[in-house]
């Protein structure tokens, strides 16, 4: 939580900090769909560097896994967002993305009030499902992400 520590300081140690963590192949596929939105296509924004609508999912995935991916495929790794400089996730509670509803219910019960979340930066709907080959490939290259994801207890 280096980012939060920079913003809040050592007080962060007294906070309960939660982060959603998505199944890694689904996370990458969501980025692919997000970068395929018409709003960032060359017809609408000629100089937008994130557009990936000219690529197949498989090509995008290969590009994103490069050590220095092209800008349109540069999304980082979930593990980098939740791991501190010392390689740990001290004080961070990870929640599987697919458990969001159960997590919100739990937090609402703790707080004693209803939470209303807005959905922002939503990827377009899926036009197909991930294949077993896609998932095996992601498991082979997103090893740290899967180590984290596979060890998050389901709610």
C-alpha cells in the first residue's frame, strides 16, 4: 500500500483497507474490451493511444504480456497494485471481484447504513467467453497474480 502510505502516512496502519482483485484472465479481457470502446477509436479521437480495436483478443493479450508492452496494452499487473515495496500485503484485505455484492453487504452491516456505488469506467459487454487456452496462457505469465487470486478466500 505504498500509494496510500504516501497519502495518509503511518496512520494507514490503523485503517481497514480493502481491495478488489479480479480473476487475472478476466481482468485482462476486461481491459481489452475497455480499450475497444468506440469513444476512443481513431474516428472519434485520432490521437488516442489506448485504442486496441484493431487487434484480436489473442494479439492484445500477447502484446500486454511483453516486458515493455505497447501503450495500448500497457495495463500493469494487479499484483503490483496490492503489494508493497517489501513484497507483502500487510494490512490489506483482498476481496475477489466476483464477491463484491457479499462484501458490500458485509460492510453495510458493519456500518449500519446502505452504500450506493456508482459504476465508472465500465467495459463493454463480453462478445465471447475466455477459452481454456486463454486461461492457461494467462496462468503461465501472470503467475504472481494467480498466486494472490488463488489464495483469496471466497466470501
